């Protein structure tokens, strides 16, 4: 998954540099809003496919919100910190970190809101978060505890990073990981928009 993502990114860069204008590619780039809706639709499908999700919600009660709340809060705080350190506008830096690893949606959404350059930064930032998650989760499982393995994965803990979480943790952590991914994914588009338009960050 990571290798294919990097290959796709490099091919896109080469295409942009080449100056080619293929009709099929232009069709995608000129309909980014439609692609975003398709992505959100696919998230809805993934939520619906988890048949035992309601039982899990009843079993864990408020406990299931602790991990996503911590991830969302830390992601937002890191956006503020990175904005202060780099001098990047706070509304953009917090919008970027609000993606919580969901690079495809975050890149396209920030790109629509602020332009191609911030969109590219958002895409690469969240892509790197996912890549680093693959590297750090095994270490966290050994040195910390199973729950900490969910944190770096963020919104991806229900899909792309779930296999590695399954490998290095236990069944309870996997359930919480899926629930965390669903909650964070649902909040990503809302948080990006709120961060970008937050009055104090303008």
C-alpha cells in the first residue's frame, strides 16, 4: 500500500512536470469535488460493513471516545505548534493536521480551500504520517502499550494501518482501532473546514 502510494505520487509529479494534458487525467483534476463525495461515500460503506459496530458501541460506552478525542486534540495542538514554528498561517497548519493521516481527502479539501500549494503540503504531511505509522507502531507495541499504537494511525486505524495494528496488538485494541478510525474519519472534513475558517486563526 505504501509503495503503491509513493509510486502514484511520483507518477503524478512526473506528469505535472511533463506538461502533458491527457483527457482522462484532466477529467479527474477538474472534478475534485465529485471525487471528495465518492471518498465520503466509501467511508459510509466501510462503516456499514462493520456489522458489530453497534454492539461494540454498547459494550465500551464512553470509553470509545477517549482515544479519538486525544488524537483529535493532539493533532489540532500540533497544527498550532507547527504553524508557530514555521510561520505558516494557523488556519492552514491546523487544517492540514486535522486530516489525521487521511491524505487523499485532506489534500483535495485543503487544495480546494486554499490552492494547490497548501493542498500539496496537506497531502504530503498526511501521507508521511501514515508511512511513519507503519514504522512506529511495532516499536510502540513493545515499549509502551497497545492503545498507544492507535494514536499515530489516526483516521487510518480502521483501514490501511489496521493490519499492522492487528499483528502487534490484541483483539480489544483492534476493535477500538476500528471505532477510532470511524470516528476520526467522520470528523476529518468537519475539522478541516472549521480550522480553515476559524476566526481567531485568520
